[in-house]
């Protein structure tokens, strides 16, 4: 009998046995998958994705002077491109969190990485400032915003019920690790090859992470037959309803669905009716202004004004990045154990003091006092993220990733405004001194805003059940 004849014959009596064996093999395969430590696989891959996508964060500070010298563009015009990037980086974040709920993590993060790669490579062919704004500002801004801290919030909410503060600190440190890796490398490439080679390096790093996302990210623990880390199997639910803290399950406030673009706005309207949201919103805007907008963008040019070599200044920022890695993880550990409001008060207050002192520390070389600043500022740089996210989770439950996305918008709007204002101060006054002093004063204000949040005594709206697209 030919193979074609065999294929067209009716099933024999052995067919049920064959189907049963196939089902058994499939079940065994699923059991093997479920035994893999997926919570840690997803965590590691998420860390690597954040690291690979963070290369651009080092670009504006390293390339501002080379672009100024090659094209003759002003510091303010170059900073405008960085500013648009920072604003979109934040503006996209709440919608990215909603898109991840609706479409899944993998398609959103993959698209984001491709946008970052394109926006990093295309400036090598530009001839006008508007092109820099389009590539750096729009493409990279949208891409990096879609894989920013809303991604961290989504992963921690889905895969962890315990140690969220620590995991938030570890994942947030992924971006810090990227800065630590890329900043001295890009500075060396700019000095020894060209800024175009550095741009292609950033694009390649973003592309390298795409296969890891496609093959190793899983959307939910239930997709691989597991529970979130730390979840009590006795109290876990049998459906895919988003859980909210017990303190808010009895609220009489209406439910809202955080899915999609309109869902992100519904979350904003609901959270905007609460006082803590605006305290967090204002404080986080100041956080962005005094880190990404000012120090990350303008520290290297400011050091250059005092005849410090660019590679030395970049190494100081890299040192800050190293201690930022330590400080962020330590902040996550502290957030699991201490009052997040008090931690924010300390972080903002100490940052303000360091910025007020900074103008007196610049010199031709990296003095011991400047090294101490880099260490101190690095420990504090992203330490604000774990307690801020913890306060969101405490008050806004299952919608906290979207709420934090809106806070991240405030962070980046503040960063964008500071990038432009600091560049303008430099162009008009000839140095950055007033920018540093103003930033220090704002940090002191943010410290007291953190204390003004108050303790959580009022239940807040809860999110309606969502059923994201299944993924395996």
C-alpha cells in the first residue's frame, strides 16, 4: 500500500491508543515546561532587555559636543532633540502598560526595540537639526518609552506577589547597568573613531535583545502552569481576574478597565481624584528634571567648561552608574522593610544637598571630592523608583503599572524641561551654575512633597477584570 493510500484509509482500532499516547506526550512536554524556573527566566530576560535598550541614555551627553563641532548647531538645539526624547519617553509609558495588558509583552517590547535601533542608526545620515529631533526625539523616544518602567511594573505585578520592591530595584538597575556598560564605551568610540560608529553600536545592542524577548518572555505564570512568586496556593484565584489588595476590595468606587488607550485615560481620571497621585506626580517630575534632564544630559558638557576631558567626565558618570546599580537594588530591599514616604524624603533631600555643592567641585581633573560626589549621587540616582512604585501598588492595586506610567510621564516631562532650560542657561549665562542651584532647591521641595503624601487610609478604585491575549 502506498503512502497516499495509507493516508486515505479510515482509522484503525489502534487510533484511539495513538491519540492517547500523543496526548500523554503533550502533557509530559507541558509538565517539563512548567518545571522550568520561568519566574527567574522572565526576570533575567527583562533585565537584559532593559540593559540593551538603555544604550541611548548615554548618547546625548557624549555626542552633544561632537555634533556641535561638526554641524555648528547650538547646545540648545541639540538639547531640544534630547528633550523631545525625554518627553515622549514618559508620555508613551502609561499607554505601553495598557498595550502590554491588551496585546502582550512580547509584541510591544519587540516593536520598541526595533524603533530604538532605527532611531539610533538613522542620525548617521542626517544633515539638519529637525532630523535629529525626529530620530532621537520621536523614534527613540517612543521606543524607549514603551520599554521603560511601565514594563518593570507589568512584570513585577504579573510574576511576583512578594519581594516586589527588591525585584523592582533589580529590574530598574538594568537600565543603570546599560549606562555603566555603554557610557565609557561610547565616549571611547567618539574620541577614537567617530560618533557615527557609536550610533551604530547603540542600534546593534537594541537589536541583539530581540531574539531573547521572542523566545524567552512569557506573558503570565499560568501560561506555563505556575503561580506568581510568593503567592499562597490556598488563596490564589482560579480565573485570570486581576487581584487587588484586600484593603480595596470593599470599595464602593466604580471599577475601571486599564486596557487600551482609553483605559489609560480612565486610570488617569480615577487616580487624579486622589491627593497622593499629585504629590507623587510633582515629586517624580522633579526627580526627572534633576537626573535625566540635568545631570545625564549636561554633566559632561559642564565638566568640559572646566577643561575636564570628555573621557574623564564620562568615566565619572559611569562610576555614578555603578553605584546607582547598588543603590537601586538596596533601595528595593529597603522598600520591602521601611516606610516608602520616609525613604523618598531622605533620597530627595540628600540629592538636593549634593547638587547645591556640585558647582564648587568641577576642576580639570577628577578630584577626590568629585569622586565622592559621583559615588553619593550614583547611590541616590534611581533609588526613588522602588518606593514610588511601592506607593502606587499600595494605593492603586492592579492598575498601579498604568498609574506609574503616568508618573513616569511626569518624570520625563520634567527631564525634558530641565534639558532645554539648562542648555538655555548655558548659552545665555556662559555656565551651568544657576541650573545646579535651581535643581538642588527643587529636590528639597520634592522631599517635603513625599512626606505630604500621608498614610494610606482611604480605599481607592479597583481595576475591572482583564483578560490579556494568551501567549505561550
